[in-house]
């Protein structure tokens, strides 16, 4: 076909769309839904956001707890394991590649083991609900790279004398002391008064839209936390080591140390868990791979339904235009010309559906950006549009072949 023939065929296809709006709209609905599902997917945006969060935690950070907390439900045996101790954390400091260690305690709900509990905190005549209370050592700031908005983190001196000082999360400080500095102010938690010595910057979150629970925290020296909640003894230990390439060595040394301190027999499995930021990445990838397969399946089904609709409407079109096909053949149109014409019409029909799907999907993706960190990927826009055109090619071939093989004499007699 010449460029002029292509232009004429596309114009005829668009004219058919305009003249049969309802029929054409229903025909390409599946194409629109399939492409829209691909484009508006938030998986890519969430992946980048989670990757950013994991990188912010550091590639040379390990976490130690008495059982795994990611990817599986704790068994009864895990829940009854001996808890890690402050002395375990102190012993980890002696390992050759360890830079900093921070044992932490957190107020937990005794009715739900392993889950964080929250409480209210008061200050400046205001009250903040659902605040997480955490006891840490001064090393916490270095291990997790906490950034201070104002003031300071508590010091070893504060810990040694169990000083009644607190460091507030970003949202906690803003709620209790709106429009003013929280430094030097007093807050009340668990019936005790504490002086605020620092306020943290906002922490990274994997999911946008709404408050980050990690910004509604109050940090206390670990010794002070013991006075507040002496019943809390389940330590979560975070440690930073010198170089990411030393990860296997650090894990081996850490495992040997804890097995010895916890008196684990040689043939017995570990009664503790060591995991790093890569564990979070693997868990998230497992989740999103399943979500991606689901979205891919839904898109494929929608495109398949759309393709069947396109084939059906093109067969109807061939039947309605049988006499026109006969006339075109009578004046010299070849099978190849007729085949190309109807195939191009099917592709044009699906391309229009693809453009509508891209437009709606992009609008949804940009709209979701205010709720989730969604990203409209140019790659998936191209994939969606090309898929729509491919559906037109695949499902338009048979109607086009049928049109091309009509007998011109019988076609001319068709009423």
C-alpha cells in the first residue's frame, strides 16, 4: 500500500468509529481496560519507593531478634524462645568489624506478642495519640542514620544517669508544640515528665498518603525506659558494620557469638534470627511479583476480550461491506490490497482504544501519586500501546483474509 492508501484507510476506519460510536466503544472497551490496567499500576512506583527506604536504612546494617519478623508467622516455639539481652548487645560491640550496636526496647501490647503497642503523650496543653514509645542507646542515631531537625540525641551521660529526657518524632513534636520549638519543653508519658532535647526530621516511608507511624515516636535512654516499663525485656538489636563486603564474615561471627552465649548445642538450629535490609527487599519483591502477575493476567484477559470484540466487529463490517469489496475488486483491487486495508482498519480501531487506555491510565496514575508513590512509566505506556496495536493485528487478520478471498462476482450480487 502507498502512503496515500494508508492515509485513506485510516480515515475510513475513523469514519466508521464516528458513525458507529456505541458499537465501536463497546468493541474497544476491553482494549481500553487492558491498557489502562497496565499504565495505572502502582507497582513500579512502590518498588522505587521501597528501594529508597531500604537504601536509607543502610547496606551495612544487620538486625537481630529472637525470631524472624518478616515473611512468616512466628511459631509457638519461636514465641517461647529466650529473649536477647542488653549484655548480648554489649558482646557484639567486641566483634572486629562491628562499628556500632544499639539494643532497643519498645512498648508492646502484651495481648499481641511481637506487635508494637501505642500510647498517648501530652505536652504544651496538647495530646498526641498512638505514639510509639522506644528505649534506645546513643548509638541508635549512628546505626540508623537518624537526622535531627533540632536539638540533639541523648548522650551516654543521659543513659548512665537515667535522665528524664526524650527525643520526639517529627509529627509528635508538631502536634504537641505547633509553630514553636519543642526543645526544653516538657512532655508527659506513662505518668512521668520528660524534657525534650531533640526532634527528628521526617523519616522515609515506603508508602505515601497519610502519616508515617515512624514519625509519631518518642525515644528515651534505655535506662530511663526501664523505669517506665520494667516489664519490657524483649530486645531488638541493630548493628552497623564497617563494609558491606564483610557481610558473610560478620554474619558468621555474630552467629557463633550468639550460639555460644545462648548455649545452643552443635546439632541444634539457631534460636535467634539475623537479617539485613536485603531481607526486606526479597520479601517486597515476592509480594510485588505476585501482584504483577495478577495485574498482567487481568490485562491479558481484558485485551483478549477486546481482541475477540474487534474480530467480531470486523466480521460484521466485512459482511456489511461485501458489495463495496466486490466493486473494489472489479476495478482492480488485489487480494493483498483488501487484506492490508481491513487489517489496518482493525489496528486503527485498537490503536484508538490504546490511546484512550493510555490517557485514562496515566490520569489514574498521576492521581494515585497523592495516595501512593505511583509512577507512570514511559516504558509501560509504550508496552500498553504496542500491545493494543498487536491485538488489532492478530485478531484482524482473519476478517481481513475473509474479505480478501471474497469472490468478486458473488460480492457484487450481495444485497
